[in-house]
C-alpha cells in the first residue's frame, strides 16, 4: 500500500507521466483511426508552396521626367498596389489604364505592358490554408528564392506643358464650334517626335491616331507633290475657268467649288482650295503615279507599332481608281481614300523638313528603377518622298493659304513674327445607307507649319461635325491651331529661344521689324513692347521706320499703299513681309539666300503681267 502514498512526490510524478502517455496514446489513436481523413486534409493544407512577390510597375513620364503614371502602395497591405495619374487628366488618354489583374488594358500601359510590369519574384514557405491559421503564412517558415525585378520606366516624347495647352484648346474649341469632338497632334518634323496628342472628349479607343476619315482638301498637298515630282504639271500651268462646277461629259457627276475663281495655276488653286483644278491635276497625274506617291507618303498603312489602336486607313489600288471616270479625280482633292491624323501630320512633316519621311516617335527612352538609361530611341528616316525643291514650292503655297487664302483666321496678332503655313480641309461625311455625302455632317481640319520655313512644329487639328454657321476648316480647326501655337510661343518653357525675349517677355522696346506690316498689326506689336508709336502718311502698310527725335522712347512709322498694277519695292524687307505683300497681289515668289531682300525681279514700279514670277535675292546683314 506504500506504493499509493500520495504524499510521496515521486509517486505524483509517476502518475502525471502515466496520464500523459495515456493521453498521447489516445490522441494518436484518434488521429490514426477514427479521424484519419480529417487530419490528412489538415496536413495537406500545411504543405510547403511558392508565393509570388509583386514587381513594382515602371513609371510613365514626359520628356522632361515629369511623371504621368506611378504606383500607389497600400500602407496596410504592402502587397496591394494601384495605378495613379499624377497630372490629373493630362495625357491620361495616351497613358491608358491598368486592369485589376495588373495588366495594361488601354493606351501605352497596354502597348508596353511587358516592359512596364517587370518580373515577379517568389518565396517558399509553410502555409495552412484549411486550418485554424486562416490561410496565412506560418511565421518564420518562409524564404525568398527569387527577388522581384521592377518594371522599366518609360520616358515619352510628350511634353506635359504642351499637352495641357492642346487639351485646353480642344475643349474650348468643341464648346465654341458645337462639335461632337476635336483632336490634335503636334510633332517635331525633323525627328518625328510627338510632342502632344489629344482628343476631347477623351472617349473611345481610336479617336486620336486611329480615326480613319476622308481627309478632304488637306490631301491636295500630296496631289501637288505627285504633279511636281513627276513633271506632269508645271507651277506656271494655268487651268481654264470652269465656273462654279465642272462636268467633263454629259453623263458625269459634276465636281464643284464654293466660288467661281476664274483661271488659276496650281498654287492659286491651293490657296483657294479649288476641287475642280485638283481634280484636273489628278487626272493628268494618272492612277499609277498618284497611288504610288500616296503610298510613298505612308497612306494605307500604319505609321508605327507604338500607337494604341492605330488603323491603316484605306488607299485604293490603281485599278480601283480607274473603275469609272470620276474616282481618280475625287482622290485629287481628298475623297476616295481614308486617312488617320497621324498619317497626315507625318506627311506634312516631310514637306516641312525638306522631303524626308520620318517614323513618328512616342517613346524617347527607357530607364531602370534607379533612373539609369537603358535604351535611347533615335529618330528613324524611312525614305525621301519628295525633293527639297518640291518641298519648298509646296511650303510657299501653304504660306499663301494662310496669308490670303482659306486660312486667314490662322494669322495671329499675338505672335506676328511667326509666319505660319498650312492647309484647310472640310470633308463631308459619307453615308453608307444613302451612298451619298451628307452636307450636314462634316469633318473640318487644318494642318499647319510653325513657322512655315525651318518649322519647329507641325500641328494638325481635326474638328468632328461642327454645328456653327461657318463650318469649314479655316473657321473652326484653324483658330484652334492658332490658339495652340500662341499658347506654345507664350510659354516660357516651350517657346523657341529666339522668341522668348521678344514675345514671352515683351520688354524689347522699339527695335522690332515693323516694315511691311499692316498698320493695326504694327500698333498692336508696338503696344505689346511698350513702344510709343505714331503714324505718318496715307495707306494701310508700313513702308519705313524712323526714330522719333522728340521722344527717345518712340518711333514714327510711315504708311503707304501697294499698287497691284505695278511691282512694289521689296528691298530691305524680311522674307515674311515680302511674301505677304506678294501674296496680296496674287504673285508667286521664288527666293534664294537668307535675311533681307537685296535684289528683286521684276524691279520696283515695273508693270506686272499675269502669271509673272517674283524672284528675290536675300542676304543677311554684315
């Protein structure tokens, strides 16, 4: 009985040990026999498995490093990321979206998803998904196997400030002209870099680079290029007056202009945007040559793989252009084909840069997560599409369009020293049901070069279905282009250096070049530069300038008239002013050199005859 001595400590320890053994044996029995399947499931749920480690998505930023899109990490759940726009809605259409699955779903987020996403890492650990641990990782039982590699940072060619200006003016233009929408693209014609690209409202996938439409009269530049390059039509060739409409046969459907213009050469037909003359020019060029020129300029094909949603447009083959006696003629003034804004702005860039077709660029460079340069994109010249001579001839036509043609509202009083050139377009929408063009629904456009020589910017503005009284491109898209350019030239970080002191910071006094300017434009420029000015003489144009001795801060501008029947004196004028005066008397100009006019033919006061060409020699001072 001594063995059951409960006062004996050793006895108590023995009892406890025996009880524990019995409990463990019972537990083992319960696990292995009656509850075998339950605990097998628990064990499986606690197996070792891999866990993905999030790779931080690369930033998207403008050409100066200003971020458009970045990551927002949840402060509670460090693995939970979302994408945010740091510039509000500016460029959001270009940047695009990232879906809930972490993949780019629209815009550049989609196009460059793989490089922006980077590579996920993973770790190995013990998890208990089906147990009381609630699916969480068991602490201390995890080890990283591969580190996550962050995505690359994408640096765009887009300038944030310019993008904001474009978006603002498009929004204002849609409201002013009661349009369905408006789009714009601004490029550097020498590199092909897209500096701004926007649409308003910012809906749909294909409304900037992918919206195919009939370009209308903006395509006349391509027709002119085909005529000049193939030597089919001389710039001096005059086309006979057909009245307001032209029927070339009894069965033909007539082609009409908005007014009766009389006899015209190719340049004057560009200025007045004559469909009749450019229909005749297309007929002379022929289907094969016009088709090949259009294809050479990039119509009928995508311009790049970097633009989300870009379409190819539509370019008819030569046999389709000659299926009747009208289709080829209508292609001459921008019907019978479909084009995209990016195709057109790159075609005009070739005219601006002297004839070279560039690939449009939206990507400037790629950088790693630490900011180190990984890849730098260089401009790509595809081919020469026209000669420098042809490009120069067309630029002179485009200057005359703005100076005294269909785009007079493009001229700016705020930046009078910037000589614009460009072309208007107004295309009626084709109704597939009626198989006719709808005069009540149009696409108005303007493509401009700023300035027309040594262009810094080529900008296209497209206005879809304007509903104001004046619907054509010169009255809708043209003013939007002008306001975009004024915004750029007045911006201290965007304005070309040569304009900063004179225009952005208007404190240059009276040293501006007023000669050749109209009186009201000269007065406006003088006021903007705090220059006291008074006028003498009669007429509407400044013919000379002198320092006002009675006032050291002022000048006197002499006014005079230009007689259209006689050759005006252009000596001493800048090229801009000489071209403007020649444009007013509907005279074609050829020039050599740079600077101011030192020689001219015909000479001053010489009697003028129809079709005469003015030849100027320019020379810089010194």
